[in-house]
C-alpha cells in the first residue's frame, strides 16, 4: 500500500469535495464531506485518510469535531481506526451486494430519493461542465490531467473501474473552473454511486462508456463545445437508462 499521507498528495486529491464549513453546521457539513470522500472512492478501501490535522485545517473545524465525525463513520462500518506507527483512520472496502440481492438493495436505497431529479441534475451539471471545458479551452496541464484520467479508466481492472470513472468525471468538472459546480457535482455523484454500486458491471456497457469518454475528451481538446455537450448528454442518458432498467 502506498502511503501518501505526508506528501500532500492525499489531501490534494480530496479537493473536489473538501472545503471550509460554516460555523453553525460544522459537524454536519464535515460529516457530509467525509461521507462524500468515501462514497466517491477518493480514498479507496484499504487506504488511509489524510492525518486529522490536515483534514481539520482543510475544513476549518477543530480536531475534536473531526474525531466526532470519524466516530460516526466508524460506527457505520465505513472506516476503522488503527493504532501504532502506521496507524490512522482507514477506509473499509464496501462489501459486495449478495448474489441475487442487487435489485432489492437498489430499491431499498432508492426509497425516498427522487431518482429522476438526481439524474436530471447530474445531466445539467455534467453537460454544462463539458461545454465550459471545451468553449474556454484547457491549459496544457489541464489537458494532461484529463488525458491521464481517461487513461486510468482504460487501464483500470474491472473492480476498480467505477472509482476511476468517478475520478474522470470529477476531473472534468474541476477543469471547468467553478468550485461551486464541482461541489454540487461531487454531492450528486455520491448519490448516483450509491445506486450504481447495486448494479453489476456489464462489459458491453463499459465498452460503450469508454467510447463516449474518448469522444468527449476529443471534443473538449478540439474546443468543440457543441459536440462535447452532445456526447456528455448521451453518456448521462445511458447511465439513467441503466438505472431505470434495474428499477423497472
């Protein structure tokens, strides 16, 4: 396992989610953000969260409040505390959905959620981000980041694909240049991931998604905003159709 807790890389990769919380809701907002970190896979199962000091400073909360947040996550079976020289708070791997129970679990998670609203909002954010990236153009560094995120999805083993797919989409939103857009997307993507985790990975679907990812990156780099928006809209509709199919 690679330890990045001390080199700044661990906290930097959480930038799409972590932000300063408001004083009145410090505990609640911090809990929301750390839950998003876990659900989005920004820290994979088996890896350690950044040190408490760095997390607390990044969110503008006390370490006492942060420890209360981590205790809640530990009680929910999402993280565990380990002592010793190589200790810290580690994200636990999410258990696989029992065979034959995917649809039942999906229905349980979707209860009380306006899935159509979630999917529509996701489409608006992602189509907008794709259009912004293409119309304003990317710096050389931004283009390299997007191409790197795309390559990571191509190279990912099946079990790692959804996490890399999430990171690809988050990267695109970050490159659009709006912190508010990125924060809203991180929140809605966490809800979508909670549902997608109940659906089996379908090789044909992944192949199609990869084709769309490649076409999207090509449109963005060519600064073709219309094409970028069209590809992203089609891509979002594919995910929505998959979820509706399992719910039908």
